[in-house]
C-alpha cells in the first residue's frame, strides 16, 4: 500500500520505517527541511535502538520530503503523527495538527484516502481534522470533497526505547472509525502484524509463542479516549506503588516485595509497579493534564488522575528531602547524578525527573555533576541555562561527591567499579532513585544506600 506519514518524531518515524519494512511504499513528510535532509542521508534525529538499522533495511521503500504534494495525493493511508505538546494550561497545542490537516486537505488525491490520527488528540480531534480537511479541500478546489476520504483514530502505544518491539509485537492494535471502508483498509495494512506472518528483523525477534495480535475496532471517539485512558491508568499504577512506597518506608516494609505480592494477582499484573522517582517523558504528564482539561470542558473533576499527578511530582521532591536529611546542609555540597534521560535507552529529556532534581539542588546551593550515556549532548543544548556540570567521565560524578543519586536505570550503572569509586567520594551516600542497584553489594562495600520504599 502507499502510505504517507506526516511528522518525523518518535511515533512518525517508527511507524513509517516499520511499515516500509513490511513492504509498503512509505513517504515521511516533515516541515523541518534539515531533518528531511539528514533522514535522506540515513541520519535519525532521535535515538531509538534498532531504528537506524531498520531504516537501512527498508530504504528502498522509504522516501522523505517536506512537500505534501509528493506524499499525499497518491497515498491510500495518511498518518498524522505530529507533536501535540502541552500548553501552559495543560491542554495540548494543536497548531501542528491543524496545519497538517489543512495541508492534507489541500493535497488530497482522487482516490479514497484514510487519514489516521496517530498523534494523541483531544476527544473530538478526529471530527475536527475531518472538518479542516474538508475546508482546505474546498478552498483549494472550489468544491466540497466527494466522500473520498475518512478520518480514523489509531492510537499509539509504543514506548520509547522499545518502539520497534512495540510496533511489530504490540499487545493490541486499536482502530476507531465510523466508516467501514477505513477499517477495512487499516485491517489490510496491519494484516502482517495481526497475523504475525512477516519475517522479523534479525535484531527484533518475534517473542516465542506469539501467533497473532488482537485487532480491536470501535467508533472514533472511543478510540480517542482509549489512548488517554491507557496512559492515565499506567501513570496512576506507578503513582499508586509510589504512594505505597512512602508508607513502606515509614513502617519498615520493602515496596518491591509488596509489588511482587500484589502484582502476581493477574487482575493487578506485575508491570508498571516499579517504585522510584516516578514517571516522566512526553506522554504521561501531557496526557493526564490533557484529560483533566477535557473533563473540565464538561464540568467534570477527575480526582483520581489529579492525585496520580500530584503523587508523581512529589517523588522528585522526596529525593531532595532525602539528601537534606542525610547531608543536613546542601550549600556547597556536591551531588552526582547518574542518568538524565527520563528512562533508559532514550535520549529524551522531556519532563525528565532529573531536571527538577538538579534544579532543586542547585537552588539549594549544591553543585551538581551529571552523567548520561546518551542524553548528555542533548542536555547540554537544552539545559544550557542550568548550572549543571555535565561529564562523560563517571569518575567525576563520584569524585569528592557528598552523595550520588541514580536517576535513570541505565544498564551500565549496575556494574560500575563501585569499590574504587567510593574511595573518591567525600561521603559514600547513594540514593537509588529506581531501586535498581545491588543494595547488598553496595552496603558491603560500605556505602550508605537509600532506595525508594525499602
Ligand atoms: C508511554 C506508554 O507506556 C506507551 O504505551 C505510550 O504509547 C506512550 O507513553 C505515548 O503515549 O506515546 P513512554 O512514555 O515512552 O510510553 O515510556 P514508559 O516506558 O511508559 O515510561 C514512562 C515513565 O514511567 C518513565 O519515566 C519510567 O521510568 C516510569 N516508570 C515506568 C516507572 O516509574 N515505574 C514503572 O513501573 C514503569
């Protein structure tokens, strides 16, 4: 099939490259000309494991352009995967979505096209995009579009860092549409994933026993709500365990054992019960805020979601409180940070807990030295006005430090030469913000180890 993907961020690129690998002719469109030039050279604007290799493998089926005219008129399916970042009031900024919809409308071809919202859009976003396309088509051609397109919602559930795995082996695919023709076309497009009959890329093998993927169809509005509800539920699951972690610390329980004890109940499930600094990233914060804004439009409060947010942001503060408790005075103290990205295997810094932690420490007069295996360059560029000392040398994070905080659970931090590093610290305090390090080993080495909820 011929596919156009508008927006070359995490979602757009992964979708485009994945569908090209499955044999579709894919054109990725982005208004950022620099990005398009780099992509044509095979350079990705983001770090995502395996994506660069897959881009090479699928290059015959892929093209990149800033010109909608080259992508939209002949496409059977046009995905909209532009950013919808949060505005100050919590609602999403829909400028990119609007501009994409208008340009799609101006360039719509003769044949039937399914326009798919993959971006997380507010409820009613699909209807709005449909209207914008129609208006743009009319002003371009002088007459109304004649039933030659339909807007569907296909919410994205991929996680950064495992985006390709989630694309090829998703738990489910959800399609919301009020037009059977659109559902049929998307069923055809996703058939290789639904039936799991494609040859897996060598670096992303099919999980054992996976024979098919549920394909769930519903009306447009329900699919839009699925996306928000899924992210809000995951966010609140994490906040729930973090709230239990606070109590566990008080009563002397170990939250990891508690998580194991409750997670084995299949109704609860083990995943997303990892207590720690809390969630960050571009999705949970933005989507929970958007959900609250949407609810307010209908005169509703959503106290459960509000609580999940407030618990989450307190977790970051708690790290500073722990340091204050240990060091008493932060002025003039050096605190090392291991990890800046909001989670491992990505260089994404959006809503990263490291930012608030570093900022809070700096405001209290501490010196902050930070390392990250992948996100350092990005942090230096994006957080240039924050007085963090960035280093590629882990030794410098520990040297003369009064405490070190593990913020992101990058694998390489598990096996550092902790014995040698301890010798260079002023006081050997480690705060393990992700309950990730080997507590017993560190304690044997003489560290004062503090996890979260244990
Ligand atoms: C999240 C969802 O998991 C995806 O399904 C969704 O498609 C995506 O948002 C989106 O809306 O685009 P992502 O933000 O990439 O994906 O990352 P997650 O793996 O969900 O992690 C989010 C945050 O939660 C991270 O900061 C992570 O460290 C934290 N987390 C996760 C915990 O603190 N505890 C856990 O048990 C799990």
